[in-house]
C-alpha cells in the first residue's frame, strides 16, 4: 500500500465555538482513507472534531499502516472492512473518548454499518451507527432492513445517532424511495437533519438522523462544506450529550499536526514490529 503525501490546507469553514456541552461530530464519504490520511487528519484538527464518521474507507482486513499512523497521532479508529469494491465504514475519535464497538447480530444485505457506544464521565451514553448503502443495492430491501435496524436501536439504551452515506435523494419530493424513507422516519419518531446538497453533482445523500422526542439531545450548528477529500461534501454538527471530563494530568508527548511527516511515520512503522508484517 502506498501513502501519498499531499499539502496540508485549510479550505473548510470554521464553526463558531459554543460553551454548551456537546460532541462535535463530522460525517464524510472519503472515498479511500489510505491515500488521504493527511487530509483527513488535517480536517479533523481544523474542525476541532471529537468524532468523525467515515464511509467508503476502502479499508480491507489486511490494511495495518493507516490504523498504525492514526494510533501514532493519538486517535482511536474503529473500522468495518469493505465487503466488495468501494464500501467500508469507520469511526475516528479523539483518544480521550471511550468508544466501544458493539457486536452486530443483525447482518443486512443492502447496507454496511458499524455500531459503537461513546461513553465518558460527563457524557450521556451515545450510540453511534455509521452506515453506507451502495447505490446498486435494492432500495426496497434497504427500507425493510433499515426499519429493522432502527427498531432494534429503539430497544437499546443510550441516545442513538445514525449517520453516513445513504445514497437516497431525500431532497427529491418526486423520488418514491425518498418519500417512503421519510414516512418511515416519521412513523418511528426519528428526524433527518441535513437539508443542503452533500455531493458536488447535487443530492442530499450524506445524512444525520436522531430520535425525534423530548428526551433526545438536540443537534445544532449543522454545516455542509465543500471538501478537497472527495466529491462528497463534509458535514459537521454538534450533538449535545456532554463531553468527557479532562483526564488526570500526566505528561504526554504528542506529535504536532502542523509538523506531521508521513515519511517519518512510515519509517518508524517499518522499523517497528509492525513493519515485519507489512
């Protein structure tokens, strides 16, 4: 696997800071992580994210360099490898957050997904689901399986949050699948938060969905911005479930993102035990 170094840049719109307790979350179809790792890390840093949901990671079971680089930079990565060409979903998070993957009992045919919980001392239990539906999958089968998924989430503890690339044109009132999808969400008391196009050719495909009831934490500061990472736009928002308190003070040496060198990291990985299996 080759890693291509690209210039660091800051084309993303910065969001106003807020004093309200919230997780800052991003949602992006990156169309490959392996050759865009610097851009993804720079985006994470520039937007001051806590969690980034990624779809179409194109990661496979044998990929170890990208996870090693992310760990070296102080991030936690949980990923579900792609099943075929395209695909693959992941959650990238600050190491201060406790992200626990959930064992999947439900195995749909029409989409890929990764489920995990985020927990912390001052954080309400948050259940994160990153989903990718390939454009070629059956829309009717997707609606049936998606209904099963949210029915299962309704029975679980924690505040659920669904996000990812659904490949459904929810902006199109004439699209029958979009109408059926919206009706399903309304019937099950869920809410879709993205209104702007999320693809350079138009279409609101990358969605953020939460429970629509009084107990569900609010979502605000929703932004959609053009991205140099792929042809999909980057979505960011705040989910008001609180944040973990600061860890006990200890001396930690972190790599400065501005001085990040992919060659240096690659050299260190090659010289480490990891390099023996690359």
